[in-house]
């Protein structure tokens, strides 16, 4: 059995309520809710794989509005004791999933301005979201393989999202197509 995870119900609108071979988990947005929700789920049952789907902002101008596999996650909203952005005082600077793909920067603040994008880009990320680092770190603590698929919802710039409902529905449909093609369900 696999676990299909999203932060928001709206990110799963294109998915059926029941997907053969998958349990479903919606955690809520942000790192704390992501960590709490996934920890509870992995503590309660054994899974062969965690499959995370959801949206992300593109901060690399080379990335089109598409679905991307995530290779690694960093945190853009932490600072270590020496004042270095992107380094936590007790967590790894980078968590990898063992797949080819894009590095994503996770943080609990919405990145929507050119200055914020510049700071996050300097850390080596192409996408930005609010949960991936937590999902990957928790899955690693349980020794469960994890795959993260993120659909680009916006360019993470000023006025990035004009109609969130329409945008997230389109992203959900893209994610559903990838899951159908690659998992056969």
C-alpha cells in the first residue's frame, strides 16, 4: 500500500476519492502540519511509498508550467547560529529523495516578491513550497521511500496568483495525469 499525500484538499480535486493501492492523507499547509500529519500516518500504518502531490511556485525562469519530480528540498526560512540563511541549527541543510529532478525550497512564508525570490534562488532551488522539506525529512525518519511531484501554480512574483481555485484545479489535473500514467491508477 502507498500513501497519497497533499497539503490541501483542493490539490486532489482531480483525483478520485478512492485510488486503488493508495491511502489518502491531507495534512494542511505548512511545515508543522505536514510533519505532524505524515508522522501520525506513518506511525499508524506501514507503507511501501509516500507519494506527495501538490503545487509549487517557480522561481527558476527556465521552469515551465508543468509537473516536476523533486530531487531534494532545502528550507529557505531558517537561519543558523552564524546567521546563514537556509541552514537550520539541528536539521540537515538538504534532504534528498534519491531521484533526478528539481530542488525545492520550503518555508512557512509565501514567496511572492522579486527580493524574496532572489534570496531563495541563491540557495539553489528552482521551486518553492510550504511542505516538501518536512514531508521528506519525516519519511526518512521512518525509512519509507518518498516521491514528490509538484505542479507549477505561479511564478512566485508579485500578484503571482490571480484565481487560485482555477489554478489549483488545473495543477491537480496535471498531477492526476502523471499519477495515472506512471502508477497505472
